[in-house]
C-alpha cells in the first residue's frame, strides 16, 4: 500500500517511508569510500591522497544541489499541503532548471580553478598533478551529481521514495562495479576511479530527469516554470544549513589535519581519514532518515495539522535516541574490522585508528538529535534557525573544540573535539526547540 504525505504515521510507517531516503544517502556516501578503497589497494598511497584532496571540492559544489533539494522540498510540500498543486509544480520545475544551469556554470568555472585550489590546500609535485587530474574528470559529471543530490529530496516530496531508492542504488552499484573493473581489473588508476564516479553520477541524476519530464504517476512533473525569484531565495535560505554542513565539513577537516600533524604526524591524519570514511556511512543513516521525514513534517505544517506534527516529533525523538545508542554499539563492535579494511597493512596505524574510533563514536548518541533539529526547522520553513544550528555544529563549535581541547588533553583532545561539538550543539538545539514549540505546535 502506497504511503502518502497526508497519512497518519506510526513507527512502522515512518520507517518504511524513510527507508528509501536512508538507503539513498548511504549509497551516495560510498562514492568517495569506494574510490578510496580501490585506489589505495590498486594504485597506491599518492593517488589515494589525490582522491582525498579533490573530493571535498566536488562535494562542496554538489551540496548546492542538496540545498535546493531540501529547501525546495519544504516549499513544495507546504504548497501541496495547502492544496496549491499548480504552484507546487511551478516551484518544482523552476528549481530543477536552475540547478541544471548552475551545475554547468560551476563545472566550467571550477575547471580553471582546480589547480589553484589544490595548490592552496598544499598539494605539490605528483600529488598536485594527480589531484587536478582526478578533480577535473569528476567535474565533468558535476551537473548530474547536483541533480542526483536534488532529486534525493524531491522523490520523497513526489511520494515516490522507492523509485528514488532504486535510482540511487543503481548509481552506487554502477560506481562500485566500475571501480572494480576499471581500477582493480584494468588498472586504470585515478582515471578509472573518476570515470566510474562520473557514470554513477549520470545514473543518479539523468534517469530522474527523464522520469519527471514525462507523464508519471507522482504528484510532480517537469513543465513550464514561472520565474519566481522569491521562491528560489526561499528554497536557498531554507536549505542553506544543509549546504553549509557540506562546506563546513571540508573546512574543519583541514583543521583536524593541521592539529594531527602537529601532535602525532602523518599516522594521525591517516587514522582520521579512516574514521571519516566510516562516519560518512554512519551519519548517512541519520541524515537519510531526517531527509525522508522532512517533507512529511512540511506537509502537515502547511496543512496546519498540529496533532500530526506532535505525533511526528515524538516518534522522531524516540527513533533518534534508539538509533544513536544502536550506532554506538555497532561502531564499538566493528571498530577493529573496519579499521583493518583500510590500514590493516600497518599494525601501529591500525591500533591508533581503532582507539580513536572507539572514542569518537560516542558522538552518535547525540548526533541524531542535532541533525534532526536542523532538519526540523528546514521543514518548517525556518531557514534561519536551521542554519544557526547547522553552522554552529559544523564550523563554530567544532573549530573551537579542535583548536582548544588538544591544549588540555593532547592527541586525545582532538578525538574529544567531536564529543564537545555534539554536546554544545545539543544544548543549542534544545534551546530553539523549546523556544519555538508554541509557534509551530510540535510539542
């Protein structure tokens, strides 16, 4: 039985509705992980470093697609909730066309800036050449990647999360299989890894475009778009927290690397890279759920159905709490095997990675609440509060913690920094949730 945004949601219905979104985020997050694994094992350490240098640039640009997706979904779902279906489709079409155009513009501009960016980040010699080479090939698929990020949210708003799931799984599987073939079997190195990634982008971004461009059974269809600058601004503002999160993660990674080089050297940077790879997958589970439930919240907010808003809020709190404890337990259990997958060839490095990961993973207990709080206010069309929570979590608190805590605790202070970030964000999120409860009626 098809689940609709207007339904009443119990735990089973919530999880079934958000499962495709969760799976979409997990498969999207594995792009760099899979490239990193195959490049490391079949091409060497320098090409692996090149992937890790260039990929954040691609992700920062693609986060604009996520921004328009999450922010635009809130706008579209609210219009649907008010019964304004024609306007919802006008918003939908405008946002899709703008993201396509923006993708090509950014591809062209960044093509010429890739080398200066890599130099600014410290790449030299062979690492610089490899980073620019990998980055430029991935840029070819940037417009499609931005569309993939956009449609992850819009499939949910169109009440077709299962279709979005199939498309994203197809894109992820294509990337993994081609990485194995092009890098592992044919030995094409960085070129093969980047080409596999681009093909994955095309599967994830172009297939949805064809689906929505033709007559379909969903609530949304591409058609004539009216130029509505206020709608683009509203969508951008609503979704800016998600974009800032993507940008901030790359900036903060540089701070971590700087501190780790000072305190423990290259092994610390390598251990942190492995932790970030694993965290991509774990956080994707939480982000995917929040992305999946956001259009439901937006719909009932637009329909002024406070009873269902309270029901959704309560159940989401329970799900985030249980998920956090479950992810902590899973991380503790898998710390050794996951570390060995990436750095099993170096016993000292592997031991450091296991120890660090077992410290860091306690952040999962609070991370879900913080991610949901930011997503909640995006869904309620309050982009300002969402951006404050997201920016403080992704930049302000984390930068302060990673710079200050090592002065007190040494190398462990760097791992404690993630705890400090989540604790501070939880306090801030709780403040806004309590303060805004009467305005929105979710409590």
